[in-house]
């Protein structure tokens, strides 16, 4: 070990222990700073080729007018064109919560208007507190 350390000092490099549990321990003479730099570059390069999946949310009220729903559908279409997943939510205010069929009908209408570019990830609308939602993904 002492001889390897002297050799590393003569070459102005580092002595790095590779396998400390083996008998005898395995060491390598290398430039450790350069090694760490190259490792970091590899991680950065692999992250560069990953695609980040975004989930956008579009909220509608239970009594949202038809024109406003059409306006929101244009937003959904734009998000889907950019390959984002879209969560379409209908929120209920006050006593509207007693009529979940209104929200289910609204979500079905929205899906019928976008089903040429998107498909449902969740088969049925889900209730989450005062919200009912579906998740739509690009085809």
C-alpha cells in the first residue's frame, strides 16, 4: 500500500480504493477530480435525454356555460398537442355536491369533444372531496 501511495505521489495522481473488502484491497491510481467530473457529465447527459411529463389541470364549475366550456376545451387541446397529460376537474360549490350526475355529464361532454386527440387514463370520473375529475392523455 505504501509503495502504491508513493507511486501515486510521483505521478501527481490520487490513490483510490476500489474494493476495500477484498483481500488484498484493490486500489487504482487515477485523477479523482477528473473522474468525478466525468461522472457528473454522464448524469447530466442522461438527464438531458429524459422527457418530463407534465400534468396540466383545467377546472370547470358545475354550472359553467357552454361557451366557457368550449373555451376550456381549446386549452385542453393545446396542452395535448404539447404532449402533456391533462386533469379535467369539475368543482362543486355549496349544495351542487348533491348532484354529481351534473359533473359526470359535463366531463363526458368535454371528453366527447376531445376524444379525437386524447384518450382517458381513468375509465370513470373520480370524486376527490368537492371535485370530480378525469385524467386525459395524448393518443
